[in-house]
C-alpha cells in the first residue's frame, strides 16, 4: 500500500505537470523527519502525523510556486534538472538539520507489539499502516473521481491546453497537484518512519520504487499507479518467501516483463 | 685579493662547483631529504556510507596530529579523496593521488568490494595500502605484498561471537542466520557454521538479503516461522539497523536474543532505541570502553573534540594510521618496501590490545570484541549502550588460509 501511495503522488505530479519529480523521494524523507520533529515538539504521535504531511504539502506549494512555475516557459529539461537539483538540496538539507546519523522512531504505545494471527505474529503498526494507506489511496481516488476539483485535475492530465482555454487557472491547478503529490509523499514517509526508521538516504530508496510504479501503471494514470503499487508489493513479498536474494531485483523484473508486453504500462495511453 | 692567493680561490671554486654539480646531478637525493610523506585517506564522502566518510577522516587526522604531522623528521602531507563507494571512482582517484600528489601510503576505503579494487591499484603502483573491513580476500585469496588488513579475520569474529554467546546461552542451539548477500556475508556465514559445529548448533534457516535491503518484513516472518532460539545477523550499517528494527517490531526481540555479528558498535547502536537494543549481542572490531591505554586516551580526546564516543569507523582509521606510523618507526625509513618489511611480523600493544601482523598474509592478529546491550534502566548515560563481555583473538586456522604466497615487491 505504501508503494501505491508513493506511486499515486508521483503519478499525479507527472500527469498534471508532465515532469518526472525527482524530488519525490526527498519529500518522502522530509515527511519522515517532520514527523520525528513534530513528535518531539508536540509530544503526540497522532497530532504529529497530521502536521508532518501538511508541512510537506506547504513545502510542495512553495517549491512549485517559487521553483517550478518560473521554469514552465523554459521547457521540460529545466524543470527536470530543477527537481533533480532539489532532491540533492533536500537530501543535504536533512543532513544539515538532523545530522548524517539515522534515528529510530517507535510507533505509539497503543500500536506497539503484534497480533498473534496463529500462523504469524504481525506488528500492529504495520496493520495500521496498511489500513491507513488504503484509506488515503481511496480518499485520494474519491477526491479525483467524485469532486469537481478532482475532475479538473484529471482533465489537466488529459489536456492542459483545453483546461486553460476553458478559463481555469492552470497555474493554480499545477500548484494544487504538486502540493497534493507532496502531501502523499510526506504522509507515506511519516507512516514509514516507525517501520524503517529515519536516515538521510531513505528517500533515494523509495524514489526508484515510485518511478517503477508510475512506469508500470502508465505515466499519469492514477488507477494504474495504485494497481502497480499493489502488484509490486505482492510480487516482492512472494519472491522473498522463496528466493530472498532476488527480493529487490524482482521489482525491476516485473516492470521489465510487463513493459515488454505493454510498453505504455498497465493502464497507460501515452 | 689580499689574504687569498690564486690557489685558495681555485680551491674554493672547485668546492663550490662540486657542490653545485652534486645538487644538479643528484636531484632526487637533494629533494628526498626535504620530501614530505604523502598519505592518502580514500574515504566515502558521497554515495553509500557517506555518513561515515567524515568520521573516518577524523580518526586518521587525529593519529597524524598526535605526531605533529611529522614522521622521521619529515612533514606528513595528508590528502583525501572521495571513494564514493564506487570501485571505478575510487581506483581513478587513488591513481590520481599517487601520480599527481606523490601519495605512497593509502588507507581506506570503507567498502570491502571497493577495497579489493583499490588493493589492485596499490599493487600496480607499489604503494602501501591499509584496509579495515570484512572481506578476508585482502589477506586471503587476493593477498599481495602491498596491502594489509587491520580488522580481525572473519574467523576470529565468528569464533569469538559463537563461543562467548554459547557460554552464556548453552541451550540456544537453533540458529537462524540473516546474511548480507556479498563476499563479507558469505565469509562470516561460512565460519559461523564451522564454529557452530563444535557447539552442536542446528542452523534452522539462513536467508541472504541484497545489500541495501530496506524491507525486512518477509525475512523476519521467515525467521519467526523457523522457531529459532537465536537470530544472528551478518550484515552492516543501515542494513543491520533496519533489520534489527523490524525484528523488534515483529516481536522476536527481546524475547529472542539477536546477534549483530560484525557491527560498527556505536554508529549502529545509536540509531536504535533502548527498547530495540534489549537482548541484542554485538560483535565489533572496536568498542569505546576497550580497556587499553591507547583506547582510553583516544576515546578521551575524541569525546573532548567531538562530543560523543568513537565507533568502529574513526577507531579503525585511527588504528590503521597508528600501525602505519609504527611501521615507519621500526623501519626508520619512509620508503614503501622498508615500511612493509617493518610491518611484517611487527608486534605492538596498541588500540585494541596486543596486535601482531602476520608476515605471511598481512592479516593483523588482534582481539575482536563481543558486547551485550544494556536495558534502559541499566544505562548510566544515553551513550552507555553495552558492556564488553569478552574478547577473542583466535587466528584463522591454516587449513582455511587462502593466501599461499604474499609475493614480492
């Protein structure tokens, strides 16, 4: 579900703005670190879980407004370079603010320990993340499918020029899409922190998987991103049972296999 | 020319000319007397392990600064290059430092895989190379006259860990291994299984994970399914930290003991909370409570300068530099072959205790530390992670030695 969440945010940004957001992994990491700091500031995990991704969304707003928007006229190459440079800046910024050594962040006490399911002892927090990520994906899907603004965003993915011609402020659309994508990356990072801990390089690890999900689902296809995230996660879990050494390689193997048959991705049209 | 006659002038002129010819005709001799000794630290300042690069640099600098940046009357020029944890970049940069800056003494890098590539450069360029890491090939199958290994042999590590743990937990016979899938992991796994035979251990599972793995849930559920008495990890850095976290999240620890067989000690343990560290047993090449005069002085200086105790990384850099300096002292020379010959068979009481360099393999024979992590209530301060419960220095038995001929210059 976390892969689906990351892929959904990246697919939204890629679809609406038509640029691959190389800073998406860094935003994931920033979400985790914001959670850590927020917990220390407010002393409450749940409040921190609300605040941290909002902080990342605000950061996304600022990035789009001050960084990407001025480059729309300059062309895609510049936007691409900008997001790549931004990923480095955010990564080094994490080191400057929080240091190069990682931390652990325990789940809230109510979610510590596990449930004995008979055949397995499963951490309560992981079950919570599964449900939470699922709800977030569903909420985002409903927003995009059932609300007017969601429809505008989907229309922006389909045909930006037509949306603009219909009198909709396309810049505001881009800003909102980037902020929403950043929010999804941030909350994915915040949810992941108690599972994987925090380290400056945690975003790099996730970025590769996010791009695989987007490519596999079809560039800009939101349903495809969700499906691809689930397929990748399941494939990894199944392969790890029988051939642990291949648990990372399987992600790319699945992508390659599907793209050979459907180069446009599972649901892609371009 | 009142007091000087023609003969005196001619004599003076001859002496002056001879001196000038000597200076011009033997430039190497004249330059060598004032020549600095260039030492290279090839450390990961970017890429994987980039968090460790600056602290490795610290350790090496501290050892050199203790000598006032001088050896045998000559100034030491300390240069660094970024290994980037990539063999291509590292080898290129080492060659550039050797050719361009005259570096003759190389310490590093941090990654075992990259170290093997740098070792080949050392052999080709005939420079002295010191490395500390888990690959046994440096003093094993790929040994040669120019490279030395500072870390304990993986056999020494495995023997110390298994023997000490079994002494404390004689009934823990069912072991599940979680192994990093590269040369270092395979070596230590092999020796743990060999030593385990002598204790009647049953290895109920052994999973290999790719380097850089971050999703350990599947490995942990497999481990739990095998119902082991203990889980032993043979991995390092973020892999080990992430896995330890997941093993705790899934409820295996603290009920089951978890062994971190080859750990960097402080650098890994600081990333875990006291709850996660409970019932973790740690093997390491250095721990900051080591009871030697050199370690105590080093830890005191390091803490005064940097605020916290040193882990394995800066200690290894410090230790390797000190060994090299011992080599200069014994050789009374800064020529590479002389220092190498001096290091072969050298015996010193240094950072980790009694240390001896095996002349046949260039492996340092020295203690390996085994610690048990403390519970939160037993910690005297936030950095009081563990107690050293044993050290071991059993060398690799001859039948396993892969270095058959250290070679010539």
